[in-house]
């Protein structure tokens, strides 16, 4: 049932692909907002954690659909990606609450998550096209 939803074609491509692209874009927007806030651009801080929550939620939905496809290596990369983003969000929350964690760990983890997400998507698209 879920695999039918995951492979539901939209413009000839499966829904899970579009969910992945949407998830990656949401994480990039979230990271960009954080960077802009850090550099002093006037964006209310509350939007950054709100976007992180939306991104993680969409990522989990994408992950559930992805798991239904049975592509083991792609699933492993996806789990690694969402795990990195959950760690990133947790670090950001701890930093916001005043814990003594070096700030540069937070954007480093976000960058690793984005890179892993790009690798995950590239492998997923490559396997789908083969």
C-alpha cells in the first residue's frame, strides 16, 4: 500500500522523489535562515526552529514512503541524513537554552546533513533510473 503511494507518478516521476526534493529544499532554507540570523539579517529567530520542525516532519514522511520502496542502501543513507538533522536540531536547541556547546558544531552538522542528503538523493535517483 505505502509503496503504491511512494511510486505514485507525478509528471512521470514517483511521489517519493518529489518528497525528497521538497525535504532537501526545506533543510537548505532552514540552514540559510540560520546563517542569515547569525549574520545579523533581521529575520525573527522563531522562524528558524519552526522551519527545522517542518523540515524534519516532511523528512520523516518522505522516509516512511522511502522505506516502503525497499531500497536498502538508499534507506540507510536517508536514515543517516535524518539522524544528522535531528542531532543538528538538538544541538541548536541546547545552544539556544544556553548550554556550553561550541556553536560551530551546529552549522557543521547541518552541512554534513545537507551533503548526506544530496548523496542520498543522487543514489536514489540513480537507482530509480537504472
